[in-house]
């Protein structure tokens, strides 16, 4: 009897252990709909970590709306939430009504569907669509699309790109809390062309990246004193304008058919993340 009970227990342990080992960190973190009860703390790196004590960006404010609410990705470190709200006020200075805010992080951060980063509550996607109204319903926030500012040949901006966009991205880059901004390369090149010859240091933070033609991605620095939060490697010196040309020349060439296929990265599992992320995940 005792033996049978032990066997049953062992089987139960096995049965519960194996599926959870197979579960990706993304599955585990996406199953949590509320933040952990810890103090606010980004753990690890923007693309490998989690977030303790997240705060939710209110769905609607005087100058912003959070989009795609069904994803429940409007959670961030309190400094990021504050920053998003302040940036939406700054948007009114360039003539916009405010901002449509896309994904920040999940309630406990961690790997998230559709992004490599956004894991520690310090990455914010901002739509390039100037809001026409800030009273969109939940359904409208699921269904409307943002604005594409890139030409069909992917080499330049199109007529959707405006001076107001430039001023908004410049103001974002000038903020000392911002580590870098990801945006489609044609925007970077256009901003390089339009920026005055002097006072261009802020341009370094505008980084060309794949996609990002309907939103820009703000990566914030680790908050002061956040032990265990790791900033990315520093940006290379210079304004990055010369280097950005590659993106509209070589990067657009068709891939060499004889080149080996790029290796697929295995999805992150919990053991890949900093150890504290287990506590964040399992709290409460
Ligand atoms: Zn993003």
C-alpha cells in the first residue's frame, strides 16, 4: 500500500514535471494576468529577463490610449509608465492630440509573443499614427491599423512621414532616460538629412531596424540603482548616419540562395532567465 502510494506520487510528480519543462518561458509568463507583489524591479536584460512589481498604463488618459488591450501588454516599470504618459504630453507640442501606445510588457514581463525584447518593462512601442480621437472603444483599438511611413521599395519615407514625426522622435531621443529608439532605416536617413549640421548627438540614439515602419520602439535605460537590470552594450560613436545607408542598399538585396539557412534560436525556457524570474513568475 505504502509502495503503491509512493509510486502514485512519483507518477504525479513526473506527470506534472515534464510538461512544465517543455513549456517555454513565453508560455509561462503569458499565463499570468496580474503583476507580482514585489517592489518594482526590472530583472535581467531587455531581451532576457522579467519584471517584478509592474504598473499598468491606464487604458486611456487625457493624451493617450493603450492599443490592442486584449493582449494585456500595457504593463511596465513605473518609470516607463510615467515616461509614456509624459511623452504623450510632449506629442501635443508637435501638434498631435497625444499618442497611441502599443506593447510595453506583460504583467510579469518575460518573453512575449511577437517581440525579442519587451521583457523587463522598459521597452515601449509608440504608434506612428497621430491620434484623431482619444476615445476609441476597445473594439476599435483591436481593429484600426497604424500608419506606414515607408515607401513600397523600402528605400525612403513616404508622404505619411511629417515634420511632426521628426520632432516627436527627436524629443524622445533627447530624453536622458531613453537608451535608444528603433525605427525603419528610411526614417533614420530622412532624419539625418533634415537635422541641422550642428547639435546632432541625439541622432545616435535613432537606430535603424527591421520592420518598425508603423511604430517606433523606445528602449529606456535601467532606472538608477536597479541592481540586476542590465543595459545593452553602449552605442557606437557618431551619429550613425553613414552606417544606416547599408539598410537601404545591401540589406535589401535578395539573399544568396546558396547561403546556409540561418539557425533558428530555441525559445527561451525559465532556466535561461535570471534566477529571480522564478520568484516573479510564481509569486501569489
Ligand atoms: Zn517594440
